[in-house]
């Protein structure tokens, strides 16, 4: 081969190597951009999910007093008048409350259990009375969790053992 052809070949080879390097760089940039885009999509989806959960929790916080009042009214009717609690209107209200609870449960709302010991992460002690130590004696207001997080702690009366103090007279 002539010297000119060799120089042209080397020049073309350098140009080809440069283009390969550029193609590799552009491919890497494209991969990073696609990965960044996928991460952004995930963050946006998580943000939407959090916003939806927050909106749901705000609505549920406003609806819980309505549920409390309906349950108190039903309990009052059951306690005061046995025949009234068997009436059609009462059973209709009872069914409506049951359906309302099912809708709330479908949204992730669950009632906090109060049949065990006091747990400050789930319960709020509003009073103490003589009784088994640290045992929940009475529920003042039901508490609820939303998707595993405490939405409203249960307000409870907690048992407390009273120790008699003996004073020595000397």
C-alpha cells in the first residue's frame, strides 16, 4: 500500500474509533436518562399514592365523629327500649351503619383493639380507675388505624392498682 493510502486508512480508523467512543458515550447517556425517567415515574406514582392516602385520611377524620354518633345512638336505643331495637327503622339504620363501616374498612380503616393491655402507641389514657394494672377497663372513644398507621388513638380508662400505705405509729 502506498504511504498516502496508509495515512488515509489510519485517519479513517481514528475517525471510526472516535465515532465508536461517541456512540458508547451516547448509549450510556441514553441508558442513564431512561433510568432517571423510570425513577421519576416511580416517585410521581408514590407521590400520587401518598397524596391520595393523605386526602383519604383527612376525609376519614371528618367522618369518624359521624360514625361515633350513629353507634352511640344505636347503643342508646338498645339499652333503653328492647322493642324499639327490633323495629324496622332501627334495623335499617343498623344496616346502614354496617355498610358504612364496610366502606371505611375497604379504604383501609381498622378499629384499634381495646381488649388487651394499654399501649401508648395505640391508646390514649383519659382516666385511671382501680383495677388490674395497665388493663383497659373502659373505652371512651374508639380509635382507628388507616393502612397500619394510627389515625385516631382509642381513648380509654386504664386500671391502676392502689397500694395501701401503712404508716407506723411509734
